[in-house]
């Protein structure tokens, strides 16, 4: 039946119910009380509850729910049986009504039985549906699990493929690393050779510098020997420490050998069961040794990076220098271009002027014959020619300057080209070093990643093997369960399908019976008014059941489609599993082949690694010795540089002191020069005074001769005496001036001697300082020796050591000098007194027998004055101030002449 027929039947049933209700309401109102109406059976059955329109539509899932079994879903369970309450007495019942009631009761009982059977079938179908849903869910979960396992197998396959590729790439990288290590070994050997050559050159330079400084640094050999003893002691301590370290290393090597023996024993025990693990362990050991090697390579890379940074700084400075040179060249070229432009402009202007002048000359030559200004024009022409000559000379100078500038530009360009070439060379070296650094870093990262990858591969492969075995066992079990469940599900579906067909047949029989009942119900319409709504409900339930059956058929068809799809997916999964098993077997066989080849290559690599390790150990030992020598030389050089810095500081301080002393000496020398000038002026004055004294003495002698002859004293004698007194006063003033000049001279000499004494003390302090080693050839010798030499050369009156008496050897040169000057002055005084005595003995003799000292002249003049004043015998006065002599070298002593 189609849905349209069902809808039409439902509409007919509703229309019939409405008509019956209308008829029922009409006769009830029109019947009279005297007419007996037949009793309706509605009183014996409860009225069905009025349900809303929305509750007529029920969900299909409610039929298959377990809660429907507890609550009644149809009106049959709510009906009360007719037999429980006897019907009321009927009046005027027709004859055929009893048989019709029995038929109706039988029909109702049959319908109720069919309804119950349909209920049971619906419940069984609901349970089957629930089981099918559960089975579908389990199949879906199994399908998802199979898909996940297939994906895992595919990922494992991809991992195996990547592992194969990584192993091949690792083998290639190991080969490349071997070649790189060989090249690095060659490079390290070359660098070691170059460093050895540099160290030898530096040692040769140091030896040459030591040979050069042996003459100047003889006093520092003792310190050097003490330092060498210290260094030897330190080296012995270091050697003892190295021996201890070597013994500890030997102990550790013995332990490591024992551990290696234990490891080999364990590996021999596990070779049968864990061949792959032993291979991975050996690869791990090789990688650890590679890591140790690469740590050394990393240290070298750090050194290379440091050198690279230094080279970068150098290249940066060179680039800055190149940019400066370029800017200078640009400025020079701009200047030259400006000068050239100016020269060209001046040349063009000069040419224009020369052309103008030539035209003017031609015009003037034409006007010369007729014009009187020929001479002036000739003069102007000469001036212009001279100016042209000057301009040509300037042009030649400009050309020379231009040529010089061109040469300078060419030189600067050549220098710039050389600088560019050097910069390019440095850039190439920088790029090479950077590439080496990047390659070394990549090698390190590759080795570390390879190590980690191998360790992870070891664990992951074991886990994958276990997981794959477990997954295969689980998949086999699930496949067997799924096959059993599919078989049981197919059986259940077939039984449910058969039951649904039976239910459909019963529904069709019920429809036929309903049609028969409808044909027979024309006579029973009056008695079945109460049954019609129930019949309508039954038809509705029947329609719902048919709809449910159709839906169940659709669900069953969907389940069948899902089951077919699942079977197809299972077949595909089986095929994929078989393909994966085959591929896995192939991969395992290829992996075993690769492992065998990798074992062979690893043995070869281990042999090569052992050879390289021995070479590297020897090279590292030589490098360590060279590093130790280099560090020792660097320490010595640093110490020498520190000493040189100290010497430089001391020499700078001494230079500052010497500069101050020289400035003081220059000031003192200027003062001495001023004092010498003053002394020269004083000596000149003394000489003039001597001349005046000699003239006065001559006059006195001339005047004395007539005084002795003539006895009586006249006016002339008085005049002469007054003149003599005046002369004596002048002589006394001159003598006082001479004494003041002598005191000034003595003070100046005393100051000069104090200055020389201070200088000698400073020189003694400089000489008393401890000698300091200096290993730098650029440090000059001590300037104090030169200063002392100059001061010693500047010292006047330095007596020789051979002419000194024995008691003067302990005196300082200043005291000896002062004593010598004091004795010379004392001798001069004594000579003056001797001259006075000689003058007393020879009064009439000539006064030309005076001494060279001005003091003797003064004393002789005093003698003459006293002789002229006193008529009695003249004798010198030894107790006046002029005869007291002060010795500056003595302390508190007076020498009285």
C-alpha cells in the first residue's frame, strides 16, 4: 500500500466517525420517552481518552524501546471485559443482535491476539535493531581501528623508507666527513707547521734580541737566572702533576679496558638474540668517538672563529681605510678637476686676451706710423708680453701641478687597487673560513642528530616491532571476531527479514478481514457505533505498524549496504595487509642487506677512524706541546711586556725629572750668565778703578817728592792735603764698592755651588736606584747618565783625582771646589799683605809691583794713604774687618790673617 491510499483510508475513517457522531446526537434529541431504544454497549466500555493531535504521531524508535513493554501502547489493555458486569435488561432487541455480538467479540479477541503478536514482533525487531546498531558501531570501531593500524603500518613503512634514506645519507655523510677530516688534518698539519715556523721565527727574534740586549742588560742576568730557576721549579711541579694525571689516565684506561672487556663479554652473550642492538651500540661508540673528535674540531672552529673575527675587524679597518682613501681620491680628483677647470678657464681667458692683444697690436702697428703714442704702446706691449710670459709660467706650473696630481692620483689609485685586492683576498679568506666554520657546525649538528636519531631509531624500532606484532595479533583476533559477528548478523538479518515478511502477510490478512468486516458491517452499523472509533484506532495503529515495517526495511537495507561496504573495506584491508606484509618482508630483507653492508662499511670506517684517531692523537700531542710552549712564550712575552711597560713608565718619570732638572739648570745657567755679566761689569769697574788708583798713586808719588824736599808747609801743601783727603775718601768708597762686588760674586758662586750640589745629589739618587731589566730594543739608555755627563762637563774647576791629597779623597766635589776657591781667596789676601810689606820696605819704589787681585790693590792704596797721613812707620792692621775671612766650606771657623 502506498501512502496516498493510507491517507485516503484515514480520511474516510475520520469522516465516518464524524457522521456517526452527528447521527448519534440527532436521534437522541428526537426520540420520545415512550419509544424503547436499544441499549448501547458504550456504557460497558470506557470512553477512550482524548489525545491531542500531536500525540498521534509517534517516533519509530519508541516501538523498539524497552520502556514500551511496561506501559500499554494500545486501547485493548484499558478495556474492561463485558463479562464482569452483566448487561442491563434490553427491551425490543432484534433477533440477530446476539449472534452479531458474539462475532464482534471473536473478531476483537482475534484482533487483540494479532495485535499482541505484532507487538512481540515489533519488540523483537527493536531488539534486533539495537543489536544491529551495536554491531554496526562495533564494525565501525573495528573499521576505524583497522584504518588506524593501516595508517600506522604505512607510517612505519614510510619511517623504514626514511630510515633507509637516512642510512644511505649517513653513509655518504660519513664518507664526506672522512674526506673532510683528512682535509682538516692536512690543514691542521699545515697550520701546525706554520705555527712552528712562526714560533721558530719568534724564538730566533727573541734570541737575536737577547743577544742584542746582553751588552745592555748584564745586570739583569741574575734576575733572569732566578726566574729561570723559578720556572724550572714550576715546570717540575707541572711535570709531576702531568705524571700524576698520566697515572690517573692509565688507571682510567685500565678501568675502561675492563669495562670494554665486560661490554664485549655481554655483547657476546647477547649476539644471538640482539644482533641489531649490538650493531647500534657499536655505531653509538663510533659516534661517541666522532663526537670527541668533533669537540676538538669545535675548539678549532672556535679558534678559527676568533681568527675570523680578528680578520673581520682587520677587514673592517681596511674597508674604512679604503673608504677614506676613496674619499681622499675623490676630493683630490675634485680639486684637480676644479684646478683644471680654472686652468682651462684661465687659458681660454688668456687666449682671448692674447687674441685681443694681438688684434690690438696689429691695430697699434697700423697706427704706429701715424700716431705719436708708439712708445707708450711699446711699453704696454712689453708689459703684456711680460704678463703673457708670467701667465705661461703659471700655466707651466699648473701643468706641472696637474702632472704631479695625476701621478699622485695614479699612485693613490694603485694603492687603492692594492688595498682592494687585499680586501678581496681577505674577503675570500673570510668566506673560506666562514664556509669551514659553517661546514664544521653542520657536521657537528649532523653527528649529534645522527646520534640522537640512531638512539631513537633503536628504541622506536624495537617498539615498532613489538607494536606491530601486537597489532597483527589483535587484528587477526578482531578479523576473526568480525567475521563471526558478520555471520551472526547476516543470520539475524535474514530471520528479521522473514519475520517482517510474515508480519506483512498478517497485516494484509487483517486488511482483507477488515474489508470483509466492512462489507458485513452494513447490518451491524447501529450496534458497532461504539466500536468504530476503536476500529479507526486499530487502522491507525496498523498504518503506523506498516510505516514502521517500511522504515525497518529501509534500515535493514541500509544495514545491508553498510555490511557490504564493511565487507568490501575488510577485503581491501586484507589486501592492504597482505601487500604491507610483503613490503615489510622486502624491507626487512633489504634492511638486513643494508645492515650487513653497513657493518662492513662501519668496520672499514672504524679502521679508518682508528688510524685517524692515532694520527689525531699524535697531532694533538704535538699541538698540546706547541700550545704549552706557546703559552709559556706568551707568558714570558707578557711578563717582558709588563717589565717594558714598567721601564717605560720609570723612564718617562725619569725623563720628566730630567726635564725638570734641565729646566732648573737652564734657569740657573741663565742666572749664572746674568751673574757673570754682572761680575764682568764689576771687573770692568774694578779695572777702571784700578786705573784711577794707579793715576792717583802716580799723582801722590809726584806730590810726595816735593813734600819731602820742602820742609815748611804752605797753602799748596794744605791744598794738597785736602786733595789727598778727598782722594782717600774716594779710595774708601771705591774699596767699599769692591768689597760689595766681591760679596755679590761670592754669593753667586755659593748659589752655583749649591745648585751643583743639588744636581749631584739628584744624580746620586738616580744612580742609587735598582737597575731594571729591559728587553725592548726601542728603549734608549738611561738619560741620567747623559745628564750627569753634561752636568759634570758643566762643572768648573774639577780637579783630577791624581793631584788630590789622601785626606781629600773622602770629600765631595762641591766641598773640594769650595775649599779650593776659599784657599785661592786666602792666597790672594796673603799676596796683598805681602805686597803691602814690600811697599813698606820700598816706599820710593814704583807701585807697579801690586798683585793681580783687587784686594791687594786696595790694601796697597790703604798703605799709601796711611803712609801719607802718618809720619811714623807704617804697618798693616790685621784686626780690622777687611782681614777677617769666612770659609763657606767650614762650619763656625774664622781665619784671621
